[in-house]
């Protein structure tokens, strides 16, 4: 099983030459394919959607009990947060800075 690199190289060169000679036709084919697929998607998703009537979504009902529980929890957490702003905490690095200066 001797692999001949020269044969493979010649085959690749022939394929590339055929590709370059037909490049214009390939590009035209791909452009037409793109236009056809784009037209199909445009008709299906844009024009088809315009013909359908929009669905009416009913307004949401608010669960009052759940809303009250949430507002109670929120106000409780907010009061805890406000209390933490009023407290003064000691600076843990204050002693280190004073010792370095001496």
C-alpha cells in the first residue's frame, strides 16, 4: 500500500482548476439558492404572520395575598438594611496603620 503523493497532488490540482473555472457558475447557483430560501422564509414568517389575526392575551390577575406577603418581607428587609447604615463598625485595619507609623 504505497501512497503516491504525486498522484494525490495532481488530483487536487485538477479539482482546484475545475473549481476555479466553474467558480462563477457556483456563485450564481449559491446566490439563486439564497434568494429562493430567503423568499420562502419571507413569505412564511412575514407575509404569513400578517394574514393571521393576533391572539388576545388576557390581563394577569394579581394574587393579593402573595403581594402582601412580598411587601411585608420587602419592608422588613429594607428596615434591616437601613439599620445597618446607622451602625458604626470598627475599622479592623486601624491598629495596623497606627503600629506601622511608630
